[in-house]
C-alpha cells in the first residue's frame, strides 16, 4: 500500500527485536507468530521511528511508550481470559486472542510521530481512523480475518463492534491499560472517570 506502509519481513535482528520486545508473541502458534512479527516489522520500518522503544502510545500520554501499553494489554488480556475460562467456562481461541492483544494498536506506530518532545499525528496518514489502518496492514500481512476484524473494530470510537469473547477481553484489557497510561499523564482524564 504505497505511502501508508510496506509489508516487509525485515532482517533477523529486527525480527528478534520485535519478539524480545513483546514476550507474549512466544505463546502464539508459530505460523501466526511469524505473520504477527512481519506485521510489527512492517509497521516499524514504515514509520518515522528508528526504534520500537521510541514509538508513542497516544497524543494524550506523550511520554508513554506503545510497547508498554501493548505488553500491558496482552498481560491483562491473558488474566481476563483465564478468569473467564476458569470461572465462567467461556471458550476462547487463545491464538486469535493473543494475536489481537499484541497487534491491536499496531497502527499507532504509523499514525503518530514525534516533533521534538511532542507527539503529533503523522501528516502522511492524517485522517485515517485508528484501528482501520492496522486492520489493513494485518490483512495484507496475511493475518486471519478474525484477528483483522478484532483490531479494526476494537476502538471506543468504532461504529462497529466485533462479537465474541475475544472482542470482549480485548476491549476491557485495552481500556484497563489505557487508564493506566492516562492516570500517569498530566491533565488526561482516564476513561473510568469520563462522563
């Protein structure tokens, strides 16, 4: 997709950096994991960021790293899924859930850039809604349709919601981790306190 991103495998060092930065990737089926790593490498190499660590999480929490949010969502999602399965006998597709948890905000690597110490929208991708660009990238990288749909519809502003327990877990894990970042950022109101 010219101008927005390029699907690329990257080199072994870059792929290893992605795997090391997101430990939950190791728990995903190997074929799905390889596609998820390719997606992350593609987002990274198509972004303005020279390292994974410098990718910002949001405009409202400029000091918070996307990697920290991604890993918090993945960890919280695993806990919620384990609870839902053990306590309520909810059946979840573990590979689909883990992939969605790790990939849900992949497009933020492309949507946000840094201007000095500020986080600003990347002008080359301005106007694209969060979730949609990530879903496009994931589809092109060969991720399963269910993962693509979960990522594309996970945002609080999405006009469509994907059904199923994986969507439910992703939603609450994401909001829980969002509120952690927002509580740390001066002047940002966490979701649970918004009217």
